[in-house]
C-alpha cells in the first residue's frame, strides 16, 4: 500500500517538473556540489527577485520529465544537480553567471532555452555581449564594405574595436560617432 502512495508522489513530482518546463523560457542544469546551504539560499533569493527559481529534484524524476518532453540530458544527470527555471531568457542566465563569479563550485552544465537544448558555450554567449559570434558578424560586415578597422568614440577618445588587412590592400579607417 505504501509503495502505491510513493509512486503517486513521484508521478506528481514528474508532472510538476513537466509543467515548469512548459512554462519556463529558460531551464538550466546546475551542478551545486560544494555549495553550502546558505549559498544555495542566496542563489534562491537572487533568482526569485528576477522571476526565476531554483529547485532540487532527484535525477531519476528529472530524467522522466525530460524524457516526456523528448529532451535528452542523460549525460548531465549525475551527481547533485539543481534546476533553474526562468520566466525570461536572459535574467536567470545573468544571475547565475554573477553567482558563479563569487562561487566557483556552482557549475552550469547545460540548458534548454525556448525549448531548444543548448551547450554551455551558447549559454555564455547570452551573458557576453562582446562574444565571438557578434565580433565575427561585425568583422564580416566590415570586410564586405572594405573597411580595415572599426573604431568607436567613447569619452571623447576614439578606440579601435578590431582591425584586419583587406584583400584589395587599401587602407581605410572608419569611425562611428554616437549622436548626442
């Protein structure tokens, strides 16, 4: 009799996880090994202030909920994991990134953003506005326009963002000045 009750409780937890997955724009898997209870409480407060939450589930129950959504994160479901559910895409990632700077034991493993499984590198791109993807895109645009460098003016002093040698050997400096 007790096993049927336990089974119903586990099914309720799997249903809860599935519902949270449906409602979350961001789902992050965090290895929290080495964090103290007070550090996890600090993370909970920060996430709650940013319309997000952290939950700790058994890996087997989490796996069942993920399997029901056709999400395969089996290789990450070992050891102590916490799950972060975010109502927005960027806020929980920012909070967790800032938290990691102060607590090196907190390790983001993977995530699901807008229903798509993403790698740690993709998650980092959301926090890093000067990421390699953006830099490569700007460089490609400048190459097509035959610019040799792209510079900005900040605090009345121009600074060079990057430069490259064009194929036509012409030298051209291009400055973008903000309008105030």
